[in-house]
C-alpha cells in the first residue's frame, strides 16, 4: 500500500480560518480528533482534550502536540458552533478530505450506518495519532470502557510518535 497524503495543500486551517501548511506539523505528535458537537460523549470529552493540549504545549520552547479536528457534525452551522471551542487546526466540514479521513480510519457516529469496508472501527469521540505516511500510529478509544476521558489521553505517546517530513505518494 502506498502512503496516503494526509493533508493536501490548503486542507488545514487554524482558528482564524487561515490555511496552514503541513510543515507546521513536522516535529510534533499529531492526532486527528473526530467529533460531533451534538454527541454528549464528545461534549463531555472536549474539556479534557483542551486542558491536555494546553498543558502539554505550554512547557518548553516549542509546541509538542497538534490536534486536527475532523467534524462528524451534520451541517455547517453545527460544525461552526463546535469548532469555535477548539484552539487547534481543523479540516473544513465541506472539504472532501473529511469523508476521505472518515473512511480511511473507519470512524462514524454511533447512529450512522457504515458505508465502507467491514464497518466502523471506532465511534466518536475518537483520537487517532498519525504519522506523515498517513498511517495510524496509535488509536485512542476515548469513551470505550477503561479509557474514559483523561485516562485515554494519558495513553498518547506523544514523545515517540512524531510527524516527520517524508516522500509521499497518492493512494
């Protein structure tokens, strides 16, 4: 399998709606955060992730982790209401990359009927640590029994899962 180009030019934006180059991710541990603002589990988990992001990144001279929000919200208004609470990067809900990432990592809302492969592997909220080759480094099941909220975040091995520049090809 060839590597997946995870974030094509123009697909990442910051909280000011400015396009961010993929180079911003190099040297950090990067996780994709799949979430739906109308889901009670997602709303309950968000404060834990916000605090974790702030705590890990505030010490030292450089940012250690980056989170990229991929919306599972049903419409633009829900997406906009949801993302305004997040200090990290996002992929626009209208960007085709949103559906590509959902399919690639097999993430759904609990009420969705999967439209791909062998069905969903994870429900929202879901945090997937990725490498620059497009492959998953670590799946953090956030609301699955033993890994509730902050306990799930503590499993993020951000010191050893670093996003690095490499040659990539399309799938």
